[in-house]
C-alpha cells in the first residue's frame, strides 16, 4: 500500500514497481467489488493470545503459529520473526510488537484515496499475488493489475501471504523480465 501511494506522489523516484500481496484500498473494509479478508482466518489469527514481546522464543512461536493459520511456512516465519526481533533496537514490548506486526499500516493516512489514481502509474509494474491469500484474496491483486496500464500479474499457485523459497526463482525472473 505504501509503495502505491509513494509512486503516485513521487513518480520520478521510481523506474519500476513490484507490488506483492496487497490491495488498492487502505486497511479496513474493502471497496465494493474487492474481496474482503477471509473472516474465519481473521478470527483464528486474532483469537490467539499475544506473546510476551520481550521473549524472543515466544515471539518466534507466535509468528510460526500465525503462519500456519495463513497457510505459510511456519519454519520460515519463525526464522524471520527471530531476525526481526534480533535487529529491533531496544527491548520495549511496544517496539517489538510494532516491528513484528507491521503496526505502521494501522496508522496509514489513506486520504485522499488512491485507488482511482492507479491508472496514473506509468512505470513498469509487476503485481505478485498468492492464489491462496486469505488476507487479501487474489481478486485484490487482479484489480490492481487491471487498473495500472501495462501491469503484469504473477499469480503464485499454492501460496498464501508469503513468497515461499520455492518460488523465489520465478519471482526473480518476473522482476528482471522487461514488461
């Protein structure tokens, strides 16, 4: 979402754009015509107890369990969470929580709306989306690709919200192949 707004507001700063597992509207309810989050998945994700953010292993386990609910690789999620925890400056629980959960998006100022401006994007754009994404179902990636002139859509089959290691070559090739 941030990249979409950035390229619209600062088009000269971009030579290409890759959007992964996102949608063209802000956090909250989607526009009519865009699929919403899978409510059963969201219920399971948010029913879990919050970990002790000062406990590296508890945070890593929280990430792994969340990945399993989403259909992602829990081992990879655990490793990423541990790396994020290790590089987080300070030990304050709110800082760790913000880094792990991407809380910056809950504060994203989404006015004015940007979905209607997507046709203004003139740089080569690749939209990558997991076929099984329960957070932003595939229709969201399809809508972005339709809205941006010349955008290419790469759908990664059997993938949820995280690009699996097995798809890195396919993603890299798509990013390096001119539109």
